[in-house]
C-alpha cells in the first residue's frame, strides 16, 4: 500500500491519467500518441524513471510504441528484436510473461548481449512488466529505466502496475480498431483490399493531377463450374491463388477483390494504351498457369476489360463504367482476352440497359406473348408440331421478334423471368388445344444458357406444365448449339438428360452455325437436329450447302434422330430437301410465327391425324395475322 499524503496525490494523478487515456481513445487518437502521453505522465509520477512502452508483434518481436526520454539511436537498435530468455528486461519479460527486475544491468545475465548498448547511455537498471490482453496474450511491455543500480520503490511498483493496465486497454482497443478496419477495407477470403478500399483509392487517384493511371477489371472465368465440381473449397482455393499471384505482380500493380469472381487492378503511372495492354496481357499470362487442388488441376483463366483515366472532365465513376463496358464486351465476344474500352462500347451498353428495362416493363404490363410457327411434313403440308417464339408488343403497338430484344437476355434475372412467362403461356395454350380435341403432338420451347446456369430448369418446366396438366411428352426443349456445346463442363448435357428421362425430347437448334461437331452428337442427348436457315437458303444453287445438308440427313437417319429444316421459303427448297430425305421443315413457305388464336385455326385445319387429310404439298399454308 502507498502511504500518506504523497500516496493520495499519486492515486488522484493516476485516476486523472485513466480519464485522460479513455478520452484519447474515444477521440481515436493514434496509439503512439497515447503511449507517449502515458510515458510522460508516468515519468512525472516517478521523476527518477525513464519510461518505455514496447509492443510485441504477432511473430514475437519487439517494436517501440513510446520512449520519449530514451535516446533515439537506442530505440532504433532494439527495434525488431525477437523476444527470448536473455533479451534484456523487456524481451525476457515478454518471453516468460512475468515481471523482470534487472537491478544492475552491468551484472545481470539477461543483459549480457545488450549491456554494451545500455551502459554508455547511463542506463544502469531496468524493470519491465508484461502487458497482457484479456485472453492472456502478451501484447507489450511497460518498463522503467534508471541511471543508478537499484530496485523499485512501492510507489514505482504501483505506477508500473496501473500504467500496464492502461497500456493493455489502449493496445487492445487499437487491435480492435485495426480488425474493424480490415473487415471494412480488406477482403477476408483473399486478403486483398476490398470494394470499399478500391472505391476510396480510385477516388483519390482520380482527384490527383500529378500522375495518369489505368483501371483493369478482371473476371475470373468458370468460378461457378469449379464450385460445382470441386465444392466451394475448390472455388476458394482458386480465388486465393489468383489473389496471391496478383499480389506478386509487382509494385506497379495495385490489386483489389470486388467480390465473387471479380477483381480490380489499378495501375498508377500508366498513361498509354500500349502500357495498359502490356500490363493486362502480362497478368493473363501470370494467372493462367494451373495449380493443384485435392488431386485436381485448376487453370485460372480470366477476361480483362481496361480503361485509361482521361483526366480533366472525367471522374472515377466514368472510369469504372468504361472498364466495366470493356469487360462486358470481352465476356460476350472473346473470353480469356484483354479488351480495351472504346467509346462505341458505351453506346452498346446503353442500348442493352434500355433493352433490359423495356422487356422488364413489357413483362410487368402483359405485353409479352407466344407466337407459334408450325413444323410441317414437307410432303403433305400437315402440321406435326410447333415452335413457340417470344414476341414483345411495344407501347406504340409495334411487335418485336425475340432477336430485337436479345440484348436483354444477357441479364440473368430478365432471362429467367421471360422463360418462366413463356413456359406458363405455352402450357396454357397446349392445354386449350388438347381440350379442343386437336391431335396435338408437340411444341418446341427455346431456352438459354442462363436458364441452365440457374440450376433448376427441369423443376421450372415440370412445375409450369404440371400446373396446366400437360404431359411433358408434348414438350420439346430447343437448345442453341452454342449453349449446348459451348460449356467447359457437361452441366447442360446432364440437365438435358434429366429432362429426357421425364418424357421431354431435346432439339439442337441452328445446327451448323456454332462450334458443334458431328462427334458431339454421340456424347450429348439429342433427339432432333434443326438445320440452320443459312444452309437452306443456299441449298438450290450452292453445292457445298447441298452436300452438308445431305450429310446431316444421312447422319441423323443412322443415329435414329429426326431432322427439321428451318427457314424454307420456296418450292424449290422444299423439293430439294425432300429429294435428300428431309421430310420435316418450317419457314415462311408454310406460315410465319402467328398468335395463338391463328395457330388454333391452323391446327384445326392442318394438324396431322390418324387418317391424314390429303393436302397438295405444293400449296403452302397461308396464315394471316
């Protein structure tokens, strides 16, 4: 216990110190300033003492927080020392987690390797106490040095005890603040600065007139596929690997993770398109090398969109938009490459956004409907099926075909919403035709890659047709070959096989325009091949087109698949297809896509029945509407 009037004064002063420290913490003063103020206050209570506060780093090294009365070269000399059993008073106290009183540095064994540093400065004694966090970790040391060999007084013991407690509060609060900062500005999975940090940094760079800079947005291709095949642990390993490689790209590269599969790289000092292109292609090469995970090889392929900051008249938001436009263009046109922003991309992106907005409003207003184009027997003109095609009625009354709002289909939410709407409407129309006793066979429904990526396409189709009590045998799923064959995995094929097992059939649409090969027909579940209109257009006059169609008809026959020719417009085309053995077709020769009410009339007149109505094949079906 402290005694007498002096002890009471010291207690009051320590209470004042505690209040002052809490106020400094509340006002977020830097830890080093708080530590220095605490040292000076302690030295005022113990006038013979020289105070030092050290922090112990996570890797067990000493780092000076404050030592205002110590010579500067002394604090520099002890910076970074690893704690241990013979590392002066502070290193030893931190190592053992207990107070160390070196009454005479000249003879104390723990100072053997450091007394030549301390004694010439007149430091003869040192008492150090460990600073402990609430969980027991040693996070620092609080020490008194003296210029004479001696032990501590009761008052000095009390000052050290109280000050060590206050140091623990200050250091722990700083740790919490640092962790909160990391959570706010660092991505926990990759360790890179996060979106908030990126926005702050790009804003700072855009307001500086001293240096040009560039922005690269990086999209990590096939992250979802890795998650699907190797689990989220595999996807996390891919993200961490990309982050580490970006970190190693050099000091001129400032990487950030924006979230999901998207990264951003800032290039301060990059002022030309050539420099930006060189940096981007270097990153693609750096990232592309495979790495092993759980016995599997993963290759981090990326697409990059880039833009230069153009200085006066531009801002960070415009720069980010430009880079995003370039990235979107790269993902749509040339995955795995670098695409540089061009002003025309902004126009294209604006049109896409408007297309999305228009289709969204049309769906909400009930201005999207199904039009149907008959599929007929070319030899008899009988309707054996239909293809359902989306149509949008604009507010001015003009009807748009699907190709005129296809940009909107790049938006996953809109694409899914349109597909669900079409499924419900087609199912209701089919139910009505069945109730009318029409010998209805099947309707083809188009789906997109987005529908497959959603992962529940079979459930959505089942739900829509079950609600209308329509058996799935009346449904054909029409899949564009780029969707069917373009993926790096077999997810589309697996989904198609599930649907076939439930009674549906699969049609490969626009065959010959994408990158499917005949060998794919052996591996993918296909029931119907639809020959693209571009071949039918040239079948009469172009021998290569004729040869290709003839080969497709023969392959389909041998693989027991049906084949349908699209885009038939003339009697000559129809005759040539028949001569090749292609019996089924669709096109303007028979009917344009028409409203469900007109389709009903066509089915009543021309639907194929058990005793076919004789119809002259040279007389096309003409549909009004």
